[in-house]
């Protein structure tokens, strides 16, 4: 059976949307990695951010449209309220792409690799608070994923 011109056009449009969404997810993860590096070494974080922006510009994308900018570079490590907000953002980004959720041990290892300093106990407390707030759900013993509400909020935003 042959596909009609309209069906082909719809397929191409859908593929383009999916590619843009995947690019946004990858950029969000890159931003998390850059923030983790900047927390450990502000200069290296800034250099990596600049390299990413240069790559985006060279590829024809606008870095500000992609959500990556050179200006928002190194953050002071002593701002604890920002650290807690960043931890929540990191956690949401990490579990977003995982349908079955991620185990607390995997989350802890990923955060440690990114340079986020948190104990397993504090991570567990944060995860449970995020469940109470409706941002995460428990997908199994020790596993966490995005709640339907958070998933819908991210799709709308």
C-alpha cells in the first residue's frame, strides 16, 4: 500500500518534532553536566559551556533558543537554597527519560559523577519529599520516576 503525500508530510513533521524534543532532552542533560563541572571547577565549566555554545552556533542552532547560554556560567557553591533547587532539577532531568524509573543507587552514582555532593540519606529524603509534592512517583522498591502531573507540566512547558 502506498502512502499518500499527506501521510508522508505528517510523518516528516512528526519525526522533526521528535528530533527537536530529543535534542532538548540532550541539551538539558548537558546543562546538568556543565553545572556539575562548574560546581567543582568554575573555569572548566565556563570553558565547556563556551565550547557547547560555539558548537550550537556552528551547527546553525541558536544557543539561547536551545536553553544554553554563556552568561549563566559558574554558580557560587555556598548558596544552599540554590543547591537544593538544583538537586531537584537534576533529579527530574535524570528520571525524565527513564520510563521504569531509576533506582536510588543509580541516581546517587549519577549525581556523584556530576560532582553533586549529597549523602544517600539526604537523597532519599529529597526523593520522598518530591513524591509528597507530586513531582515523582515510586515505580518500584527504591525506584523513582516522573509523576503524570510532572510529565504533563513538562510537555506543556
